[in-house]
């Protein structure tokens, strides 16, 4: 298979591969999807061969994204995505809870979306500052 990319397009592909592999494998510990690690390694080795050696390094015989690549802002993009997903899921979970986890259909969908939007607005303004949990701690 051959794929023609400009250096800029290839650089974007490296970002997407890294982000995808991070999402798939970052929480898996030793139970990683090795086939995704291998694809990432192949592409970062290709980057080295194409004069983009600063983006790749060798660790335990494998080509991996370099420290400058990893520390160059890619994790800020990942964190922004994770933050948005967190608040979206939290808003929907809280909205559904407020509606007593009723099945959603056309009769209550507008209410659900209204509640989700209200929570999203709250989170955009205050983050989690106004979330309180009552905890009974037994002596």
C-alpha cells in the first residue's frame, strides 16, 4: 500500500495516531493493544526516515514518540477533549438523574436537553466548584 502525504499532512497524521493510541492504551497498563503500539512505532520510525527525527526516539529497541513531541502540546489537546467529554457525560448523567432516569423519548427529550444545557452552562461558569456531596462519616 502506498499513501502520498505532504510533510505537513504526515505530521498531522502522527498527531492523530498518537492521540488515538493514547485514548486506547493510556489506561490499560500492561494489557495494551500491542497492534496499535506497532502502528504508532512504524509511523514514528517513518518520521525519523523522512527527516523528522526530533519527533521519534528509541526506547527498549522500539521507536516511540520523542519527549519533545509528547511535551510539545499534544497532551493539552487530549486534556481539552477529556475535559469536554467529562463535563458532557456528567451533565447528561445529572440531567437523567433529575428526571428519575426515565426512558427518554420525544415527550421528554426537550426537557433532557434543557437540563443538560443548564448543567453545561454551570460547568462552563464554575467548573465543579458548586458540586457538593453530603458524606456521613461514622466515628
